[in-house]
C-alpha cells in the first residue's frame, strides 16, 4: 500500500497538519495514525472512508486507483 502511505502523508503535509491533529479528528491514537503513514498498518474500510472524508478526497485517490 505504498501509494496510500505517500498520499496520506502528502495530504497531511499540504495542510500543515500535525499527526496528532489528524489522529484526534479520526478518533484514533497518534500511534495508530503513524502506523498508517509508516506502512506498518493498513486501515480497514471504515477508517478509509473517514480519512477520505477528512481530507476531501476519494478512496480511489487514497489507494492510487485514480489521480485527483
């Protein structure tokens, strides 16, 4: 899921959000969020939906199925 990790990090950094802020908005720990960005964990479908809504992008974009 390398593209997911890259896009997740890019979306966060483009907005100058701290990992803590994103994690809190998603209702998860900072450690759990870091694991997504670092590629140590993959989010389940429900979390993918939350992430996509939070950043205003599609799940397809997050997963590298299409570009914006």
